[in-house]
C-alpha cells in the first residue's frame, strides 16, 4: 500500500482532470464553436440538393447519401471531387464538373430515414440525417437543427458562425 501522502496526491490530482475539462468546455462556449457547414435543401422545383457553407476558397470535396431504413445502411449516391472545382451546391443525381460518381444515383424513398455526409476541401465534415418527406419546398435542414428552416434564413458563405 502506498504511503498516505502519495495516495492523497493521486486522489487530489484526479480532481485536476474534471477541472481542466470544465475549463476547456467553458472556453468552447465562450469562443463559440463553428456551426455545421453542410446542409440539405429542397429547391422550389422539389429536387433535393446538398450545400456547403464555405469560407473563401473552400468547396465540397465529397457527398455520400445513405438510406438508413435497412439493417445495414444502403448507399444511394456518392460523388467525389477529382479535379479543381469550386462547388458549394450539388443537386442530387447531377454530377458537377470536376467530380466523379462512384455510386450511381438511386432516388431516395421519401418516408425513409436518409443520411447525407458532406465533406469539404478543408476536411470539415457534416452529417445530416432526416426523412425527405419532412423537408418542404424552399427549406433547408442541417445537423444542428431540430426541424427545417426557410432557405431565406441560410447564410451560405463567409459567416463567422462557420469559422471564417
């Protein structure tokens, strides 16, 4: 058994860890963590699209869409940037210039739970999971939102809330 002063030092030292974690958490709240960058929108035409709230010089690097209704997620579409291209908005099923399609597009079932994974050129990634039938025309949804919001409220670029 260790001497009592060592035991007191060890037990007292364990209190430092929660205190340090509390300071880090408080600092993050004070400085404000950047908001999510990726979002899904339903355009006025009714088509689903993904977007990336970017800082200057950033764009979408990869988009993957999964159907989560099956026991194992089923990939519905995947595109990746293969050439220099500044793309911050992609309509589902349309491969933009500078991108390649590694999984052919399959139209999602509107009542299934769908997950969108959107990765930016800086490595920032966003995941949006929702049921397409709950996203109305002219609305967007991002991971932090409990429900869709009007597209008119979306700050698309250069916002401090995305860390620019």
